[in-house]
């Protein structure tokens, strides 16, 4: 009987160690995936910027990249009529 309870306690302790190890692995994996995601986003942004620059050079500035400010400037302002 004493051997069974010792075995059960050992099994429980081993399970807790394994579970805590799995939790640590999960956290590390999330950190690695987060860093990989940021690196991929940066690579995409850099590629987009280089493509815009190449297009601008190829068209000799005939086509300008759109900016949010240009979009806002081209929208007509609502007229306010006073009564």
C-alpha cells in the first residue's frame, strides 16, 4: 500500500513537471512566432516601399504614390450654408 501511494505521488509530481515544461514551451513558441511575424511584416513593408520607388523611377514621376493626406485634400469640403 505504501508503494502505491509513493508511486501515485511520484506520478503526480512528474505530471506537474511535464505540464509546467509544456507551458514554458508554449510561451517560448509564442514569442518566436511573434518575432517572426514582426520580421515578415517589416520585410513586406520594405518590399512595398522599394516597389513604389522602382515604379516612380520607371514612370519618371508621372505616377505618384498615394498618401492619406493627398486623399483627404482631393475630397471636396462640405459647404456650410448659413440661413
